[in-house]
C-alpha cells in the first residue's frame, strides 16, 4: 500500500511575528519630549560649555545637609567640574521606605540647599588641611593645590537638584546614567560617590556594568576608608584605579576608571539628622504630656472650680439680683 505523497513545503518560510521592541529604562516616549522632560526636571537643554564635565551625585537627600555640599565642593575642586547634579531618587532600593519623606518635599529642600554657591562656607583649611600622610599617591603640594583661589573658583560650578530619575522612570543608577548619556551625548559625566557606597557597591544592580559605563570618583568618609578599599568592587576593579593626581582628567578617561580621594572629612549624615529630629520631637511630646498631667484643671474652666460658691449664687449664673439682698437693700421693700 502506497502512502499518499506528502504536501510540498512552501519555498518561502513563514514570517515570524515581530516581537515588540522593549523600551530601555529612561528612554523618552517621543523624541520631541526631550525639551519638556529636561525643563520640568530642572536640567538645561544644553550644558555650557560644550563637552562640559558634570558630576552626578545620587541619593535620597532625606534631608540634604552640609555633608552633601561639602562633598560637592570637593568634587568640583578635585575633578574640575562645570556642574554637579544632585539626583534626588524617588526611593533607594537598598533603603527602607519607613521614614522616607515624600519626593516633592525632599526635592524642595535639596533645591533650597543647592541655591547656595558651591564654595560659600567652604573653609579653605578643611581642603588644605588634609593630612598628607593619609593621601595616597598625591603629594602634599597637590593636596594644597586645592587652595583658597581654586576653591573660590568653584563659585562658577553650579549645583542642580533634579528629580530626573522619577521622570525617566529609572530605579537603578546604571539605568539613570545610561539615560543621561543618551540625553547628553557630548557631556563628560563622572559619578560621584562616598566611600560608604563603594563599600557596599557589590549590592547595587548592575554594578560591574556601571564601572564600565562611567568614570567614578570616590571620596572618603569617616570610618569607611578601609572597608571601601577592601570591598568586592574595589578589588574587582583594582587594576583600573587611578592615582589621585589624575582626578582633574578623570572625566576624559574611558571607563572603567576610578579614583579614591582621601580628603577632608565631614561627619554629617542624613540618618543622624533624622534620629536627632525624631528625638527632639519625642522630647517635645513628653514635655507636653508632663505639663498636662501636672495641671489637670487646665482643660476645665478654672474660674468655676476656683469659686465653688458660684453655683450656689444664682446671681452669678443668671445675672439676676438675689431676692434676699433686694429685700434688705431695696427701698421698695421697706
């Protein structure tokens, strides 16, 4: 019994349905929306001068404090930045949501702090006074090279606070950096972080790709130097670490490239400020409770309790004349 001939296959294969292109995180929906996006986020359409060196300092800024300004001054002085942008994140994936102020509130506070010129209030001795013994790879003259004139020149480096991450819809630093590079292809970005972030960077999403995407400047923080330099990220990219004297050229280097700066320290932290504020609020509440218990009659009418005979005296309540008094004093009763 012969089998029926099998149907011949078509010479042209069937076209597979095209998969929908996945939009990269942070990509604007329309090309024409770039100007609207940047204007609403407080960023310039085209930073000046062309090819500007701009530092990116991300954080919760809950709340912003002198430590953020101190780090920004150091970054401007050591990296030769034209601007530094504070990326106020909607929510850090590594931080709890409890105690996190709303983004609009943190953004307003950050912008108020950023209005102060970057160099105002910067004590030159704090920059010059970096202990030369603690500075690796940078001679004392180099550290003192961030002298008063140089720090004063940071006045021209503008600090901008922006909520661009919320508007781009990016959650991770790697996605924010890539989106900003697409928006500003001619800008030379440098990621500015503290030593505490380097110490735990291996927990960041896409941290290896982040090193390959943008040069990174790490600034020392109290008690974090040793953990940061012994961290997984520092050891993994040890061969790409540059000497501190290359800081002014870091923005021109192709990544991966990073520098660790042993600079003057500022112990201020947002966590400590929040704890201090919560402690003060508790003390105010306790003081109010103590005063109310010590004076329980404050809620009642003090005049009524101080004069208990007021209830027995109808004249004090109704305003009418006491009939006994009237009979004794009124001429009509006689």
